[in-house]
């Protein structure tokens, strides 16, 4: 078990060793049990985490804000309308000054080509941990909650068939950060990951290369297919979710044409029947009901979306406890 | 004295027995005294209440947020601009997920024909108490503060003449939730309630029926008049306040014509002279000074509006303490 | 040492005696050391300070919100979009009701000719301390942080040459509250203050008179010049910062013409070479880089802007601790 986390940035899980992630999960389970039992966990009493949002959020904000409250601390909520960050304050100044005032800086910045760079620039100057609440490339808080949920439901995940599947949505242009984080993380736990999407929705090459390397080192695998049914067949877990085409990100027309054509990429009961009989349906929420997924699936017996959403709380609390407090 | 409140919804006072409301008042007095004495009341340490606002608020937000702070907990403020609720997240999902994260969900949603239904839909799925911070039909947090204030000033309220009086305002289209909650609650404490308004501003039939039934069971009465002076004459308490015409809610022109005609419905010193010499002037604030009421009345010796506003704090704390904590 | 502060308003430092300001600084140093050592300072446990913002803020909001958190209390953040204050609630009502709910009212209102009056109107009715987070005339929280920083770096400030220098900015129309507060405060600590600006940017006459009186009583001095170089020459501390022309506040055209003409009023390395070899460069941040100051100065060895920003936290905590808590 790793024990030194204080001050460690949480920008990608790739920069955390598997042993560190195991500790993170162990702490998450401990905090979850204490929450169920009503045992106080004031490990960060009167400490402040800044929550900087360049985009709206529900799940992330609420899990972080209730989480730090349960740890005895306080979330200082900053959105772009109340930040001078928006007009002119450079990341360096923000990072240095917030480091002087509080105990961690969490940030969501999904602007394409900017978000992750902004977080890394802050991390360079911050003297407190910088926590990624989603950027243009990564969403580690979602990926760790997904992993915890699968582990709770299935135990050992080695050789489990887990499919990350593109789905049609009218509320498109969703970031690629969720599938990127999933295909990078899951093979490290020995899963056989299938990544399925229509042509034109590839993830960046370096993601695939890194994911394959992760698989090789840890006994997992990564397979790419453009056949939806192949991804559902015998799957133990499915993650059908829309993401935007980062390749054609600049040319809106092309992407919209592509999108229209792929309305058939939907998680239906029929598709679910191809999967393992205990298959888990998962989604980061909010789902585009009727487009990404049929109501009967997301509200049905295979769906664990509320447990998955709840685990956002416990894992977020674990990240804060370890990086802001700790020994 | 009732002692089992944990998890109980607070959507209308009609659904709370008189004995339960008595306990609520008893707890309010206790919390008020402790506040005056500076005795800590950390009964909800590190617990979160979500405050969902579909409309602006001052009194309600501030009383709830300082209230939960004095109880050791935290208010997670959500407005529609920062909630995905606004675009697409259904009440069911919101209720289930916020229940997983925090300890109560308070909501203000005054949209006509929608607000109360939204709260009840959340209550159906929530596993934590749902607290009504005003909807299209009810405003129980205001009504209970009004009751507490009258009780403090007058003691036994049986046979007191209490008049709920429509008043002209330029900032019109105010919800009917305040007068509805008042005429339902006050007769339960044996008051003789007079409801006065110009024609066209009736409250819904089912409200009047329910209020009369409440009166009958508890020794109070409800009288309706369209004569303003009758309402003021010998009154012990007056609540002159604007409300919109729910009947003609869809046809703005009609309601505006009506309104213009009734500028005379104003709480003046002259009107107050018709009342009992110790009459109390009350208002939920902010008042439309010069229209609803003359300055000399609201700033005068009969006005208890600041005490009434203060009691919003103590009663809100009582509601939270009992429903979120408790035995 | 003064010991009775509870309930005292903090609107201008002019209304605090030098002995009271010394206590404020003493408490600031104590809180800063405890923060460095990780010693808890829960002196305002579960108390609420309202933060009313009529204008955006970063430094002030963050220092106040993390500050009250570190003191165990809670900041109730109110901006005009979520306050009924914006439409119609009078200062009197706001002050009385917030006094009933919480433990202090802090306010930023920089509207010219309005801000300070609004704060004083609230102070007239409030039964809790009113704290000025910047108005049209004063910014005492900035001035006290500046004083603390100079004291930390230089010790005894008597006879130090401190220059408050106008600087060009494209983000102009900045309030005069910072230079006004500085020229009033610094002479009280025996400094030789030079106020330098191009013609048309005078501070009000009563400010200069008061500042001179302060100087006379305390062994300091105030000199006014329109020669930038004179202000830099042999200076121990420089504060180059833009402020708007309050005289021509109503006539935008005139002020813009003036402004354009004075692009040369910039803090450059060349200017800094005229100053004392240990000169401190200070700025309230955010600075207009490239206009007010060259990057090589603000990022260079003389700059103490981050320490100055940090001291906003410690001094704000001292103000809250003394006025909201205390004996």
C-alpha cells in the first residue's frame, strides 16, 4: 500500500501507479462504509478546495461539494462569471495565489486543445494538489468511479469483457475524455476492453498506443471494432455513450452528417440480449434518453447507473482525503 | 409530542398533524433561545442540504443557508444556471442521485401547474426529506414563521381575527402560495380568518373547502369578503399582500385590467385605524412600498415584519433539525 | 493594545485608531503563523458572514471565503443576480434582516457616489459589523494587507519613501479606492508618501487634506508630483497602478483622450533602476501586464505581489476574528 499522497496532483490516472490506485479504491470503500454507518470523517476540517468550472456540471460539482463537506472542509465554488480568470488572469497567478489561500485546486476546463494544458500550467506553479474535474482529454474522477462500481459488482475483473461503445445523441459534441480515460484505465486491471464506434469517431492514436501498452503490461487487451453487435456480444459490462469527433472538431458540417447516419448506434433491449446474462449497463449520466439508450434499458435490471453516480462521491472523497490530508 | 420526523417530507403543512406542527414550533422556540444565548447547536454537523432554486430568493435562501450553518451543516446552492436539471435531467434522476450524496433536498419551483408536481415527483423517489421552499401552491416555511410570530406576540390565537387581504402591486403576478398556505393553516389554530380580495382574485375552490374543513375541526372559521374595510375592522392581525389571479393566469390582458382598477387595495394608516388598537401588520417581504402599503404603516408601531422575517430562520432550522436529524 | 472590537464596523481605516490597527496587524501575524503551523483557528465556528457583491471580485471573495472557513465559519455568497437587493429591497431592510440571521455583513459596492453611502446606510441599521470589501472611495482590506507586507519586508517604515504612482491601462475606469486608502493610511506610519499622476487624475481635495493631517500627526509626509521619475527616484516601495479620473467621471470622451496620452506611465525596468536597490514592487492584482507594468518587473526580483496577495487572507481573517468574535 502506498502511503504518501499529500500534495500529489490528480490530473490523469496514468500518472498514478496501480498500487496508488488500489490505495485510492481501498480508501473509497472505507469512506463508503463509514458514510453508511454514520461515522464522522472530518479528515479535512476547515480546509478549502477551490472548484473552478469553465463549464457547467451537476454530478461533479455535487459530489465534490458534498464530499468535502462530509470531510469537514469547504468547497469554494468559482465559475467563469465570477472569476477574473475569465478576463486576463493567467494560470500562473491563479495557481500561486489560490495555493496561498486554500488546500487544493480542482478545475474543469474542457476547451479543446486548451483544458489539459491549462491544468498542467496550474500544476507547474501550484503548491497544493491540482485535481482534474474533466478536461478536453481526461476525466479521471469518472473512470475511477466506474472501476469501483465494476469491482463492487463483479469482484475480480481480469478477463471481463468490457465494451466502451459510441452512441448517437442529439446533444452531441460531447468530450472524448470519458472513453479516453476508460480505455486507458480498464486494461490495467486485466480487462478485455472492446472499443466500438462508427468510422470518423476514432480516439487519438497516442491513446490507443498507450492503452495497448497498459494492456500488455497487466494481462488485459484492447480491441477496436466498427461493429456494434460485436461489442455487445457476451459483454460483461457495456458503456454506450456519445462522444464527439475530435478529428473533425473544427468542421461542424462534416461531423453532423456523420452523426445523422449513425442513429442506429443505440443501446436497445435487443442489443443487450446479445450480452452476458448478468451484463451491467453503465453511463456517467445524464444520458440522452431515447437516443443513446432506451428507457427500458437504463431503467431496467441491468442498469447500475445510480450506484455508479453514487461512487463519484466516495471516490472523490478518497482523492481529496489522500492528496489534501494524508500523513 | 411527536418524536419521529427523520426523513419526513415538508411539502405542505396540511400533511403534518397539529401535534407535529406543535413540536415544530416547540423546537423553533428552543433553537431561538439557544441562538440568543450563543449556545452551539451542531445537530447536523457536516450534513448537506441541497437548495435548488428555479426562481430567485433572498429571505428563503439566506434563512436556510445561515440556518444549516448554525446547525453545523452545509447548504449546496444550486440555481438553474448551474444545474443540468434545466436541460433534460428528470426529477427522478435528480432525486435519487442527490439522495445518495446528501441529507435533504430543498426546492423552490413556482412555475404554475408544475412546481408542486415537481416536488411530489422528487419526493416519490428521494430517500431523504424533500423540503418545499415555495411552489406554485404552497409556501409552508412562510406560513409556519407567520404562525410562530403571531403566537409570540399574542399567545393563544383562538378567536383572534386574522385577515389575509389582497393588495395592489406593480410588481404583480405574485404566486398564490402565501395566502393559500395561510388560510389553510391559521384556522387549525382556532383563528377567525377573513380572506378579502377584489373579484377575480379567488383562490382555488379546493383550497377554500379544505380551509373550511380545517376550521370546523379546530374551532376556527373562514369568511370571504370583497370589502376591504370589513377585513380591517377589529382585526388582530392583518396580512395585506398582492397575489396574482391564477384563474386568468394565461390571459395577461385581463389580469392587468383588473389590477389597475384595484389600486385602492392598499394598507393605509386610515385602514389600520379600523383595526384593533394592538393590531399587528405582517408581510413576507419584500413589500411593494407605496403600492401594497404606506411607509408609515410598514415602518410604524404595528409592524412586526422584521420579527416575522427573523422567525423564518428559527422555523427553517426546526424543520431541518427534525427531518434531517432527529432520533 | 485595544481589546474591544466586537461589532465594530470596518468601513475605513481612518475610523480605526492607530492602536486598533496595530492590534489588527498583531492578530494578522498570529493567524499567519498558526496557518503555517497547521494550528486550527476555529474562533468563529458555525458563524455566517454575508458577502454581498455588486461587482465581480477574485482576490477579495477568495480571501474572505477561505478565511472564514479557516476560522470555522461560513461565507454566504450573494451577488446581485441572486439578490432581491438589486430590485427594490432597501439597504435598511437588508441590514436589519441579515443582522437577524448572521454575524457580519461584508459588501462591495463601487458605484460612484453610491457605494460608500450604501455601506454607511447599512451600518446605521445593522446590529452586526459591516465590512467594506471595496466601495467607490475606500478599499481598507487592500490597504491593510499592503501595510502588513511592507512591515514584514522592511520592519520600521518611518521615513521610508513610498510612491503611489498612476499607471496606464487599457482596462481603465478603475476605482480610486486603492490609492485613496493608501495615501490616507501610509503617512500614519511615518512614511514619506509621494503621489504621482498625470494632470486630470487628481484625488479629491478632502483626501489630500486628510492625508496631510495624518502625516503631520504621525511624522510622515505627503508630496504630490506629475513627474513619474521623481516618484521612482530612491523609492523604497512603489505601487504603480491605474485609477480612473473621478473628476470627469461622467464624460467618457475626455477621460479616454487623457488616457491615450499617458501610455508612458508604465512601470519599466528602466524606471525601477531609479529606485533604491532593494525597492519593492507591489500591486493589488490583477495587473494589466504590458500596460501598467513590464513582465520583467512584476515577475522580477523586486516584486512581492504574491506575498501581498497572500496577506489579504491573513488580514481579512484578523478583521473577521476581531469584529465578529472577540471578547
